[in-house]
């Protein structure tokens, strides 16, 4: 199992991206969580409310997830991280079925 960790401008964008990935069967499910992000952007310190998608996918689909997110994401440079993980067998079986 692979987790795609995707930062979004707000909950609306996170839902839009999650639905697109679900409809294309590139992810099995997505959790959307409000977060506070602090970073430097173009020489300025930022402190922003954002939302993160934690999407359950697999190694095979990860590059497709990145490609789809880039097509519709509002950020110039979206944060899309791949996190390797493992899950209980029943969940992995369910997730694999949802991504077919």
C-alpha cells in the first residue's frame, strides 16, 4: 500500500481532487484533514490554513495520481508525497478491489 499525501488550498479543492481520483479508480479512499502550514514562498514567510488529502493507493497508481493532481491543482508547485505503508490484509484486499 502507498499513501499519497497531498496538500490543498482548502476543503473544496481537496474534495474535488479526491473525487476525481476516486472516479478514475486511482485511489481506494481519501481522508481530508484541516491543517496549518508554515513555509517560505518566494522570499516570504507563510502561515496558512490548508487541507491535506491522505489517499490510499498503490505503487502502480502513484505516478498516475501525481499526473491527475497536477492537471487540476491550484498551486504552482503542489506538494504530493509518496509514503510507503502496509495495512491489514482485509483492508489491502478491499483497496485493491476498489482500484480495479
